[in-house]
């Protein structure tokens, strides 16, 4: 099945966590926590660990995110984890990866598995979809 939704970032909090030992590269690595709110076929919120190497001035970088979602998918209540990453050279998204973490489902979402993706509309609307099954 496919579930489509939009999401907003309720909070974005950079942390003091940095890689050790320190390694100097052409772009800094940072870790942040986020809370996202979802609406549509997917309703609920997610706690997110967000790691990125990103140059804000150039708009170039790569992120990795691990999300713990709680809410409902097509009316089935529960929770699960999903992970995603992408690279940008400005306005694009390349090298995308997105997966529902196997065996992470709870409640009515126990047994959920699948993939998905994220797009960002020209007006800044963030869209997410899950191509999933529940066994």
C-alpha cells in the first residue's frame, strides 16, 4: 500500500555532539534533534536524530536521519522507525535512501515493512510517502 502525507518541522535543535577524535574536513558535521508533525494518510509525530555534513553558504551537503514515528498510517495506530538520507547540490536531491526499519513496528503497525521517499515542493511543502505492507 502507499500512504502519502505532508510534514512540518515543529522543532530543530542542534546539539553539542561532535565526532571524536576531531577530523578536519572541508565541511563540518553536526547532529541535531527534531520533532516532525505529519498530516494526511500518515498522522502523528516523529522524534528524529539528524546528522549532516552541510555547507549552508553553498547549499551543498548530505544528511542521515533516523526517525521514531508514533501515530497512525491509514487509520492503524502504532509506532515504527524509519531511516532516510539524501545529498543536495543546492535545489536537487540525489543519492536518496529511505527504509522502514525491519521489526520496528508496534501496536497495529507491528510487522510493517517497506520503503518511501521525501519531496519538497517549490513552495516549501514537505511531502513524504511510504510504500508499505504489514505482515
